[in-house]
């Protein structure tokens, strides 16, 4: 029998790891003083440095021996994927799905923008919104009514207090007497109202 | 291929994805926290909606004719009111404003404001506002019944 690595040399030993016949030149000893071939010594060193290389080399040996590469199961093929990160991603996704289910369609925050008011073409809902914000401002400032609706922006209104997105500002001013304040639309005629305002009781006055 | 911290490219990529997912999930957690108290608020809105529906029926109106409605809670003993504004129609040539005394419906003043609202107030409060076909909670935007 000839040496696996030197075909002209007679084989003197068999590798205790892979069983290949080897000559004296190829003989190596592992840490247990067993005879091994250079390939097994090298494979062990490479396997420590690059995980999975051992399997790769075994596949190559099978080709060399006239066999065919046996496909490894998917679980082993995915060994290069880090399990910690994958488990983390799965957990976070699960938590997110649970939160989204809990929030549902009703728990999403609502935002009002000028376009929504404008699309309805009536300043009354927007007026109520401004009145509510005026009261909110006053309650945060010891009952003081803002001198003008411009003070509501940006902390109380998302945009400047203009009627239906036009250039017409809402009017807001504190009053003496039982009315206490007036909030309204100055040029309300063009929106179909002759009067559209509210006093300190918050009730709309229209005509 | 390892980088300087000893992570492979795949590990680094998945770590970045995981961190992005955590941040994204954080937004949902924030929404869930504020929305967690919405059901008592829905009860208040449902009660007001019943009164609004009844008011519309009494005035021979339909819910679609309601331009806006809102509840006002006062700081003094003044009973809370529900203000309803109906649109002008062929039958009703002018806008119609109806003010409903909620104390007659045994609606406690505390039920016309968001349950999350705390502390005394010196001015009226408008928390519940009907517009665009649904009730809104102006105190907490996560309490609006989006349907």
C-alpha cells in the first residue's frame, strides 16, 4: 500500500484519525502521542480557528475518495447565524406584535391638521377646538385668558390659529364683566354665519 | 470575517436590526402606555353619545346633521352642559344650537372630563368634542375612539 500523500512511497502507518495510509515522512503525533497524518493535524488547527471547517474538509475528502458530498441538514447550514441575535429579534418582534394587538385600531393617537378642518368647510368645529385650547391655556396660567389666539401656538395648537387654514385669525381676548372673554371668528359671514363666538361659559353663540 | 470587536459581519448586521426593532417597539410601548387608560374614557364618550343621539332625535335631526358637539365642565356649581350645533338644512334654514343640561341625565361633572385629568381648575374644561363624525378626547389623544 502506498502513502496517501506520496504515491511513490510505501505506507508504514495508518492515521489513527482518518485511517489514511501514510509514510514515514507524513507521520505526525498528536497530543496523545497517537500517529496522525498531516491533514488531520492541519484540520484540527484550522477547525479551532474557523468553526465548521472540519465539516468542509470532510466533504472535500469524500470527493477525493470518489464519493459525493452529503448535503448537511439546514440546521447545520445555518450554523453561521448567531443564535443570540436571532432569539433577541424574535422576542422583540413578539413583544411588538402583542403591543400592536393591545393598541388595536382605537388606541392610536389622533392628530388634527388644518386640512381636516378645511375639508369640512365649516369653522364651527375648529372654533370649539380653539375654545377648548383657550380654556386649557387659562387653567395652566391661573385663569388668565390669552390676550390673543396667537399665544396658543405652538404649545396648545399644532398650527397658527387661522380659520380653516385661511389668513383669517381667530379672535380671542379677555373681557371685563360676566362674559370674561370672547373667542370667535371675525369674518364669519363668508362661512355662512353672521355671528360665531363664545363667552367665558364656553357656549357658542351663532346666528 | 471578524471585525475589531470580534463580531462577524452577520452578527453585526443582526445586532443593528435588533436594536432598530427595539427602538421601533419602544414607540408602540409608548402608545400602549397612554392608551391603557382609554376604556373609562370610552364609557364617558359613549354616555355623551347617547345623549347626543337622543338630542338629535328630539329635535328631529339626524346624527349626520351634527356639525359639532362638546361637553363643558365648570369649576363652580354650574351643571355641566352639552352643546350641540346642527347644520342648516332644507327643513331648517338656519343653524340650530341646543344646550343640554347634563345634570338632568344624572351625568356627574366628573364624567364629562377625561378620567386622567387631575387637580382643580379655575376655568371651564372642554375635553369631549364631537367633530368629523366621532368623539374626541382633547385631554389625551390616545383616548379618541378611532372608528
